[in-house]
């Protein structure tokens, strides 16, 4: 049975994802991965496309694409166990344990250096609202080179030696759409001094997929956890300190629409950029996951391409994971010879067995 055959209100579990190359990777990037539950919400007035709910958000998919995805009807969900109440603690500020380097290891950028930031996040996560709060009227609009995608940049209010670029809303760093290509080229090519990653607090799991990829770029980064007012309004809580400890980057709760927490976000962003505090953790593939196959595969490729990645100016961890995904642009940029390509293919085949 395919996803195209699902009826309104019915749920199913994804078995396999069809398609090839960039199209299949695009399906996976959108969250259509084996084992995930999906529910059909409705069809467009003309019957195509269909609107699905997956990972707590709505996704629109053409029927031709839905026909490539095999599913199994889902059983009625069991009652969720009661959650234990956690102990709430105050979020640390910059001078209260929120720093990510020691005094001895400080290597700040020279005074007067313009701190450039990439503002990146999923679509519909409040990114443009945050950009307007950060820059006010201090912004200008242009185009990214070679495409018709708008480029909006501006200085942060009261910080003239900064520039924030509002990148297009994307789901991943895989180059399927022009927006994804633009974002990747900007971060890798123009090398901003910091990244502000805005995440929808009401749908953290879906948004963190992009966060993990941004962290692999080894650029100083702060996570803006937006729409916290909606989380509180729904009676929810998020343990910010635990989230920071797990990710190894500053996490700042904000509400861009209400201008809450934005000043603290600016302080953290300028701090990590000024002191070049890179993510404290990029390796999330454990040796116990799937027998350590993914861990061995990525690290085997890292050792093989390290010199190539350095010469191409591409973070090696990011390059390795993209090679596993079969990214032709990364393969071309690394200028691998035929023997190296065959070795990488062999490493990936070993992981998949």
C-alpha cells in the first residue's frame, strides 16, 4: 500500500521511501522516514496535493510523490505514560555558567571586527519576525548571486559592527531547492562569524534535523528557541539547561512576536561570535547505534577526505555525512580521485549491510 491510497483521517507507518538521488533525499529531509507515523489531513480542492501530519507539523505532498512511499496502516495508539514533573531551574546567563570557553582559552576577534551572522531555520518558524526585531529599519534587500532568491541583511540594533543575513527557510542543508543551495553556499562560502539558528519550540524534533546539520559546519552558533509563549500557553515546559548540555551550544528561549528574550539572544550571539566558541559537540552517532555501523562509516570517510575537505574549505564532518547521502556537489568540490570514490562507496556499502 502506498501513501497515495491513504484516506482522510487515516494513519499509517512509513515502510520504505522510493525515488532516487536528490528526490529521495528530499523526502527524507522533510521527515518522511521509515518507521514514522503519518496521518492524512485533507486533499486540495482539485484532489492534488495532499496535506499530511507528521512529527507534529503539516506537510503538503503531491500524489505522484506519495505513490513512491510504501506504508502500513497504523494501529490505535496506546495511552501515553504519565510524565514525571521535572525540577525547573533558572537559565544561566553569560556570567553564570553560560560561557563555553575558559579564560585561559580566550582568543577573541580583534576589536572593530564586523561580526557577521547567518539567520537560519525552517519555514514558518518566525525567522522573518526575529530578523525584523534584530535589525529594525537597519536592513537592505538584494539578491543572492545567480538566483532570484531575495537577500535581506542588516545591522543588529545598537550594534553597528554587526550584520545579520536572513537566509531562506529550509528543512535541511541538502541542495535540492534553490533556497537550500543559497543557504549552504552562503555559510560555507562566505563563512559568517556566527549562526543564529531559530527553532520552533512547539515542534522541536522536526526543527533539530537542520540544527544538527548546521552544527556540523563547525561555526559558532546559538539556538533561538522561538514561540515559547505558545508552549507556556499550552501548559508545556522545556528544560533549557538540559537542552544546552545535550547540544553543546547556547539555547535562548524567545518569543520573536512579543520581543521577549531577544536582547539575551543578541548578547549570546555576539559573545560566541566574538570569542569564536564553536559547538561543543558534533558527533551524535553513538558506537552502540546499529552496532556502531554509522559511527564507523562517517569516521572512516572523515579520515579519508580530511586533506581534501581542508583544501576545499568545507568542514570535514559535514562533508563526510553529505558523501554518505550521495551529495554530488560535495564529491565534486572535494576533487576525489577514482580510487578514493571507490573506497568511500565500499565504506558506505559496509554500513548498509
